[in-house]
């Protein structure tokens, strides 16, 4: 068998595994689905599955990596489409996209982090080392700087402010307060819009 054909088979197996896992996760939830169930439903041997993914966190990482690229492309498109809008509105809009991403993939994020921490603290489970975190922090920081203009002593440091906003929408904390207060996703977006205007109330002319 040629190397080229092996690469093609590996790619086809990967696509089949990811498609099957995504369907099972949607039906049963991430935590309820086992690697054995994924292999059986996909019609492949468990050995084939484990050659590609050492554990479920590894599989979740691959799925999230693909989703992260989609989120980045969507965010870039949003910023391009709204480049003439006020920076504070673009800032809150980007946070709304981030909330959409958290809502859609929260269970996958949590499972990946938990599984990878159980397997020698795999650094891929550290969101703060990911391209997705770097991207959104940089974009939020740029927008915050655009909102406040020349920073004054009383203004927040843009990178720290961006990091704080991201941390406040981390899945565990986000869903805790959302469920405690009985908020909908749209409620959460509205509260973050208000929070942005509150944080930068001295710059609302922007």
C-alpha cells in the first residue's frame, strides 16, 4: 500500500470519526458518549480509533480546533462588515459572538479540559495557550483601546480588561450565573452589552 493511499485512508477515517462523534454528542451529550460507542457507531475498530485519538479529550480538541477556525473567520467577517460602527458597539458585538460560541460548544470545552488534565496535563487543554484565546484577546484589546483613545490613569489596561471579559464568560462561570439567575442567552448578551457601557461610561461618545 502506498504512503499516499495510507494518508487518504487516515483522512477518511478522521472525517468519519469526527462526523460520528459530533452526531452522538448532539444526541446524547459529550459526557455520556464513550470512545467504544463512537467506534461502534462509525463501524471501525477501537484500535483504529485509539491510533488517531488517545482519549476523548484528544478527540474533543480536534473538533474544537476546527470550530475555532470557524469562529475566527466569523469574527473577522463581523469586524470587517461593521468597521464603520462605533467601537463600543463592535466590542459588545464580538462578545455576543463569543457567547454564541460558548453556548454551542461549552460541553465539548469542559470535557476536553477535564480529559486532558487527567492525561499528564496535556497543554492543549489549556485554553489560554490556544490561538482562539490569543485571537479574541487581541481583538478585544484593540477595540478597548479604540474606545478609550489615549489611555488615562483611571482607564483599564486594555489587555487585562480583555482577559477579564474573556474569563468572565468561561463556561463554568458563565453557566453557573446564567442558571442561578434563570437568564436566557439573550439576557446574558444584554447584560454584557450593559457591562461594556458601564465599564467605559466615560467614553460613551465613542
